C-alpha cells in the first residue's frame, strides 16, 4: 500500500495485482534516462520521443519490437513523463505500440489505446481519503476561501452591470466536504466489481447578492459559468502501470430580478445540505447501480436593505463535482438551488419584508 498527502488530507491506496504481461513487454517512459522530451498528437495515437542522441532513439525502437509474448509491447508513463496537454498539465500514457521508427535523435511511435485488463490479469485496487488511521473529509470547493473549513467564500465577483441595475455576488461559494473512495476488482483481464464516489457528504453554500437599482423599473436575467477547475489530485504507479484520479468542479450562477425602486440592498441565503452517501457500483450480475442519499436541507435567508427597495425574482448557484479514476469509474454530482424572493420596503414605517421559497435538487450519475 501507499499513502499520498494532498493538501490537508491523505489518500491511501492499497493494491494486490498480477500483471497480464511481463515487465519486459512494458516500456515505462519514467525509466528512460536518455529521454529529453515527449510530444503527442491530439488523440495520443502518435507519440514523438526526443532522446539525447541517435543511439538512444535507435535502442528504444529496437526494444519496442522485442516484446515477450503475443500481445506485443506497451508504452506507459505517469503524468510527469506523459503527453503535454497545452494547459500546463500533462496526461498519463497507457498505449499499445503498433510500430516505431527512428529519425535521428527522435523515435516516432504509432500506438493504439489499451485497457487495464490488457495489463492486469487479476487483483484488487482500493483508495480512500484518510487522516491517520481514520476516514477523512476532503474539500471540493467552488470559490472556497479555506479548504480546511470549506465554508466561506474566497472573493466577491461581478455578475451583471448596466446603467439601470448592478448585480454583484458578495459571498457566493459551494464547499463540499466528503470522504472519497474507490474499489476495483479484476479477474481474467476484466473488471468483476467496481464501486466509488462520495461518503458522508456535507455541502455548505451561500448566494449573497448586492443589488443596486438606479432606475424606477429595471430587469435582469443571467445564466453564466462563474468557475471551472479540473485538477489531478492523485497520481500513482503500480509497477509500470499508471493511475490518475481527477477531481473536477464547476459552478453556474442563475438570476432573474425586477426592481421598482432606486435603492441598494443585499439579499440571499446560506445553505447547508447534508447529503450522506452518493456513489456508483457495478458487478457482472447487477450492472451499474447508483446509491442515492436521503439529503436534509437547511436554508437561512439573509437580508440588508434600504427600506425603499422593491424587488422580485429568483437566483441560485449550480455547483458540479465529479470524480474520475482513469477508465475505471466516474461519479458526477450536480446540485441545483433555486431561491425565489419578493422584497418590499415601506419607507414610512421603515420596515422591510421578505417572502420566498427555496428548493434544491441533486442529480447523481
């Protein structure tokens, strides 16, 4: 087993596998000491390797044609030695070599995709987020200030601005605290049982909007992406075979408002969504199944306004969190929140009234 520290949490990986091919039939680019550069085409089918000299390139081509067994030779690399993606990140390589030839210091390698079942005959792979000897939460956040607490916004951002109406998100975030796990069982070169996703999930979120109306009548309708992040958080090798776990998070902000007064106010809500467990599992008999939680939602409205503000509308934040472990499994969660509000101020009585309805829906796949 191996333990990997990522931020304030640990991801522990345990495994017991038997390879389907001998080590001599797998070329791992991380072991190529004379390799200077890796380049790939858009689908990874052609890999260009630049070595320190012509002899190193010729030696690589020779080894790529001397696989021990009928399955030929495979090319692998972890992300650090893999294909550049053009966004500052690199992608792991796990391909079957079709042919290769040398041109000076370069080796051109034509490849085809391969599956884990071609490299792993049987075994088990498990990973889980832990702190010490106990399960631990990780923070998968959208605009989260502190990953250790996962319950506050990092910064405000503008949503909409025109002469008659300005809308600013003073405190908008979604922080998902959850245990992450995955279990994969393989036999005879194929998966027999797979499960993975999220356990004991708690989402803290807020949508606090600053509304400034400068005309007697104004209207706004917004639906925009405010955040997107895709980041590998765990990369490991079992022998020469690479694995990569990727967390992806994003959020959309939706808002529709009409105001009939020229004042400024702050409206919104904080939300706590106790979701529980949400994960997927597969076996040969039952196929894919989804474990759906029975969540509990608590919403607290927030309001600070001049007494003459008069607005109606709805707004919400739609965060999406996904977990992907190579070809083995993926889990996606989308939370759709809708907050309808009707604010009416009476300047004579200096009172502000807010009425509304709140709803949140979760889709797991």
